[in-house]
């Protein structure tokens, strides 16, 4: 999991900076601050970020890494008032290839004292040749063809150069929204990233998403000596991985979902190695303990049940095209007045079931993610972004939530006023307190936290 322990230090944003860069960027001192991303990237690479600096003379890197045998460094940064997009090759002439401050391969200057959007691209053409591109604020400034050497050994540092394991060229200023791509973005994609000067989510870019995305600011955790920056482009940055034997999320007991209209939804990735029926989301104990159950059999049949005092409205065990080892979106709606239950997979209605009227019940029920009552049928695989509404969402609203396969971890949700529980299970909503994970219910602001074991 990418969720990290947070040090006992309050990090209070300046309210006047709300929605501004200063509220979300990281400020590097140019002396000893940098982040080891543990990311290596061979072949074609593109780096996008926003930056702010008052320094027009220091050699400093947004993102860089090096290797030996042969000696070579890939660098995206600034030097002598100019941009650098290229690689150092010790045994070649000139040593610096690509877009560089000595102007041999083309250059462009940057302006201090303002926020600027940067895109640098190294497009490998052959084993010894590459195209280099520099974009500033959405506009192509330099394009050259030059020599190339591969780099795969050392991981990239953010805010510095990883010079064979040692941080050099440390950045003096602020960096925000650094994203890494393994292809050459189009002009339309670069214009999207710049967005006329307003930061926008790189993960929502058309086409392939970045292989790494470091939002910085609010997602950064750690202490004064160690800072953790999760890569939000990978799945484990916003999910929890369950082992199938004892892991589950205990969200406490409640009577909130016993009766009336209901909608539930969760992103799931079921492991093909599971050996029993597994529960993704549940708050019932038996037909005498009301609530709902969401579960998957080993043969990939899916069932959702609306459980009351003596009866179930169940979808039946359905072969609805559920697949293993891939992310899918399960959702259901229940209409109390018609006793109608709908089951959805990836935003598409798969089944409708009806039953006789149910008798209201007020039993206290445990709400769990990843198990049946916290005692059996433990989920094996990954789960994320669980939600409950006390209303029946429309079919079109379920499709909106599926969002063409891109989870909506933030922002306004359909029928937000009726959203009663929302557990994104991501880096901004789950923390470790030393003995338990704390997962926040994001359905209402300042709703507090709920302990769970895993």
C-alpha cells in the first residue's frame, strides 16, 4: 500500500492560498532537500511539472538520474538561466547531449519569480540517437536531434540529480504536479497539461496516463528527515490489498442501512488464487440481521443481497462477465417502495430482482469491507473507493460513477446530499497511527475517523 505513516507534526495550509500553487507544491531549499522516487525509466521519457524559482544561475534538476558503464545521466532541469533536457555522456563529445545551456543543441531561457509549466521529452530513435523537445507554458520552444545513451540503473530523484547514488544539482524553489510519461505526448496533451496556466489533473489526460504522478504538497508525508511522495499513477497508491485469510476493514456497528432505499458501490480486483466465496462489502450477519451483502464466488458469479428481518432480495448467483485480476466496478441499487434490486458491473445494468415487502428492523449491524462480519469469507485481492447512499441512484448515475473506468476519488458525486459513507481508501484518507489504520469517511467534511484492522 502507498499509504504512509504520518509524523506527529501538524501541516497547516495558508487559507489565503486556497486553490493556489503555494498550497500544494513542495518548496526545496537547494541545499539538502530532495525525494528518491524509486522510479527507473528506460527508453523514451517525458516529464511534466510546474516550477517556481528566483535562482537564475545554479545548476539544478527537477528530475534526474545517472548510471555508470557507460557513464550517463538523464536530466530535466535548469542551468545558467537556461533549460536542460538531455543526457551527459562522459565518453562522447560534447558530453552533454540534447537541449542544454551551452546552446550547442539549442536552448531556451526561463523567467524567475513566476510559476511556469515545463515539459521535457527525450524520444529514443535508435540506441545512439534521440529527439529532444522542450515545451514552456504549452508552447514548443526547442526541438533537436542528438546523441543518446540509455540509463536504467539508478532511480530518479525529484528535486535533485541522482548522481550515481548521491544527490547533486539540488533544486532551489518550488515544484508541483510532476508527472512522467513513457511516450511522447501530443501537442493537444501538452496543452491539456498546461491548461492555459491553471493546474489540472495529469491522471485525467486523454490517451495513456502517466507512469508516475507526484502531486506533492498535501499528498506528501513523513518527518523532517524523510519525506514520502507516493506515485499516484500506480494502483497501489489508492487501494488496499487483502490477503484472503484475516484482512478486513472494520467500520464499526450501525443501524443506518437496515431499511429503505439504498445504493452501494465499490471498485474490486479479485485474485484468481482465491479458494472460497469472498465478500467485498457487507453489513449483515444473517437473514435476521438486516443490511446488505456484496460477494463473488470462485467461479466468478456475483451476488448482492438486500437483507431484512426474515427475507432477502437477492440478485441470485449471476455470471455477469466478472473477471479476475483486473479492476472492475460493482454497484447495486435497492428501491424500497417496489422491492426492486439492481446489480451493475462496470456501469452496466446486469440484473433486476424483486421480492415481497420487508418489515423494518433496527438491529445494530457491523459494516465491513473485505469480509463477512469480520470473521469469514475474507476478500483476496484489492479493493478501493467504497460508497453508500440512502437513496436509489439512477442507472445513468451509476454509469457516471464508473466514469469509463477511471475511479472518482474526489469531487462532487451523483446525489451528493444522499451520500452517507465514502471510503476512498487512498493516500489522503487513510493513515497509520502506530497500531491501527485510520480510514476517513469522506461523505461529509470533518466526519472524524474510523479504526479498522488489516
